[in-house]
């Protein structure tokens, strides 16, 4: 494949990937606690440099760059807006480091989506049915036939007894890996958040951290860049076709 077409094709592929990431973000603009993805793209060295035939920075024709490579997406952990809902089992963490802990099978996973509910057995769960853990490491349970109250700091009270939601934080943001359903897995042990730093608000939800206007502008920009790369492929293909035709006529 001619090198110019290869570069344009790599650019089109990278922008197509970016479009998919931005579309996914926009699809979750109303998902509580959602953290947007950031498409990571990296400039590549030319093939000659990557194969060790030429030193990078030589400035020769074999050191003109090798297009764009797609890297793993990054999760942006900025805090979303806190919205009052009035539902007693809605909880929001008013910082960008804390996470609630839920149980899924044998795994303890992390989430920022605090739209919880009590099921028919009195277990506090996520909307997907995963039990929410308390500070004692066990699922939070109450008597579903009796009234209960919730207080700030993630405390649920019933009949004089208190149960407190577990809130933890990762040692490093890079320790967190997405597992789907707005959940994260920490690749290293997590730390419990100190009682005076929990910043849990009841009757509120953290909204999606996606900014719709910014995401739409990026989507338009990426669409135009994708189309520009396709036009470059067509232009170069036509130029090569004309060149081959001229050579054949003159031979």
C-alpha cells in the first residue's frame, strides 16, 4: 500500500475509534455516577524507525512519521453534578475519590452510582441487584416491614440500630479497571475513607460527569477529521491511478 494512503487509513481508523468512544459517553449522559472515557491516540514512528533501520529524529525521508496508533482508553474521574432526588436510598459521594462497595459473586466491586434500593428481603442493592456492603464488610440488611431513616454520611437507621455504607478509595487512580455496569475493580488493595472525609449525602445522586455540549463538539470535530482522512485516501488513490495510467501510455 502506498505510504500516504496508509497514513490516511490509520488516521481514519483512529478517528472512527474516537467516534465510538464519544458516542458511548453521550449514550450515558443520564447514567448516574458515569465517568466518561477518553480516547487515547499516540503518534507512531515510521516503519523504518520501528524496525531499527533508521534513528528517530534523523529528519530523512524514512523519518516522516508512521501515522496514529490507538492506545487503551482512559477513564476521567472528574466528579459529576450532585442532584437532589428526595429518595431515602439515594446516596452521593461529594468528592471525586470515594466509591461505594458492592458484592458481585466472589468479587467486591466499586461504584459511584448511589441509586440503591431495598429488595423484598430487606437487602440494599444496586439497580442490577448487587448487594451493597456496609463498613463491617457484609451486605446491608433491614426489616423490610418496618420504617427506616437515612442520614448524611451514609447511615441507615432502623429500630435504634445503625448500618453505615462502606466508602473506600483507591491508592492510585490507575489502579481502577472498568468491568461494565458502571462498576470498577481495583487492581490493588483499597483504603477505607476516614469518617470525617466520607462526604456522603443522602437523598442525592451524582449525575453523569459527561458534559453534553463538549462531547457534541468533540463528536463533530472527530467526524470532520474522519471525513478528511477518507477524502485524502480518495485523492491519493486517484493521483496514483493517474500516475500509473501516464506511465502505461508512455511505455
